[in-house]
């Protein structure tokens, strides 16, 4: 893309992919071409995307791609904190904190940050938030009953702002 200054600008997805590669390299891991391609497909999806939808898209350029190929790449991307699995939807979404964070800052941002998902029950839009207060309240409640949490993902279903502002669907419509 060309900016007003005539300098070439990097597309946001490319920037995120470069950040992901740098983050992996700092951790001694490698964002292989296949992993990068799967991450690109997750980032380019308009909403959380399932493994088989990713496989269908991947087959456009890798006709020999099989479910284990996609699942191994997804497992790596989740392990590296680059994507999250939204259990309610059995789908994957890019981690906004990890991918929007400057790759050269030297920290390990977003690897194990608290995250919560707001899932619209009408249109399926999903937003990731990272509210430390929610995580702290959950940890405090767990400690009160003698539970030691290692990781928590909170998924909240409701209506996004757009759907909440719109008319109610007709009975039986969804």
C-alpha cells in the first residue's frame, strides 16, 4: 500500500505476523511458513474460525493439508499465546495483546495474560478483553474455596452493541 508520503506501508496483518515471528524467535520457537499461514487465516477471519474451516481455506494453497496439519499448527499458536481457543464456539481468534504489542520491546507480553471473551449470541461477534480486575476477582474467589487456578478463560455470552441497538429478532428467527 502507498501512503501519502510515497513510502510503502506494511499491512496490519503483515505487521502482526512479523510481531508473532519475533515473539516466537525470542522464545526459541519458530513460526514456520505453515504456522504463519494458519495464523494469517485466523487473523483474516471476520469472526472466530473453526479448525475445519481453516483446513478448507488452507487447502486452497496446500492441497495435501489434513486435519492433523491444522491442529498441530493451532496447538503451537495457542501454546505461544498468539491465538486463543474460544471454547463456547470451538473456534480460534487472534490474541490482540500479543499481536498488537511491539515485537522489539523485549518483554513477553500477552503469553499468559488474563483474557475474557464477550460473545454475541445473535451475530457471533467476539471481542477479547484483558481485564486484570476480573482475573483477580476470580483468583480471589477460587482461593476462598481452597482452589489454586493455573489458567482461566472467561466467556460471556450476551449481545454486542450493534445487536443490542437493533430490533429484536422475530420469534423462531436466529
